[in-house]
C-alpha cells in the first residue's frame, strides 16, 4: 500500500509538471508532421505514418523517462523532503519502488494517449489501421520502462546533470548493440573483454523493435514476444535491485 500511495503521488506531481506538458506538445507536433509528410509522398502513405508515429512515441517516451526519471530522487534531496519521508515508517526500497511505479503509470497514460493520437491519423488520412500497430507500441513502452529504471539508478548516487548524461548515453548505446557486437567480433584481448561486458550489461533495445511487424504481425517468429517480455522484465528487475542496493547504503547529510 505504501508503494502504491507513493506511486499515485508521483503520478499527480508528474501530471502537473510543465516539462511533461511540453513533451506532450512535442509529441503532437511530431504526430501531426507524420500526417503532413504522408500527404506529400506518393505511395506507402500508411508506412510513413506508422514509421514517424512510432519514432515520435519512442523519442518522446525516452525523453520523459530520462528527464522525469533522473529527478525522482534528486528532487527530494534538493528540497530536503527526503528526510521527512525517510523519518516516517517508509522503507527505502518502498520509496524507490513507489517512485518507479508512479512514473511507470504516468508514462503508460501518456503512451496510451500518443497511441490513440497515432491511431486517429489513419482514418483522417483515409488509410486503414495496420493490424499489428499496437504490439510495437507496447514494446516501445517496455523499452521506456527500462530507461526509467536506468534513470532511477543513476539518480540514487550522482547529481541530476550527470544522471542525465549517463541516461542519455545508455539510451543511445542501447540502440547500438548490433554494431557493438560486430566491433567485438573483430577485437581481441582487453578490448574484446570490455566490449563483451558493455554488450551484456547495457540494455539491448533491438529486442523491443517490432516496427517491421506492424503490417504483418503473423510473421513474428514463435516465442519472440515472450523472449522480449522476459528480457525486459528481468532487466528492469536487475536494475531496480541495483538501485535499491545503492540507495540503501547512501548516507544523507
């Protein structure tokens, strides 16, 4: 119940956050751009709308996850409200999990709204709604939840600025897993060991890329969705466990 109470409080605060509103307007602009560009292109209008809409949701979702996630703990420390919170019968892991839950709910609501906006573009443009559109949207949300967990971890042991730098770096490197593995295969010695360590420690966001299946969901290999879900859940659990471990040992002065 404490985790849920903290989560709902985070949700209410996030809804009032002006950064969140700005990002939502940004999402609207990108989604509107998808419709405009599709009218200027001959053929494959539906594909253009899908690609741009999913890209908008991915970018905006990641921005929300990073810039709201890194402030979950640091904001409480800067305001010195962390002392009041931890002086109450609230354990540190409950505090962190509640923060994560609240932002997960917030991002879920906003992802759903963006998905509805994207879905509304198709009938407005006179195009059929792709049968497999919602699976890529769900996987983007899972990717965003991974980004939130990482942002929360960084916020437990460093400043807001460094947390943002680390989170953005991890986000981009998570989308470069395939090139990283190609480099690893051509390396040797310490460089190969370092490359392998980065490959397995950093999130592999290619596991959540279902954009190619938006039009033909029946071509998804058997077990692929379950593997992606399992990877996402296990990675989030690992990162949150690490965040709790670090936060439990942090001293506040």
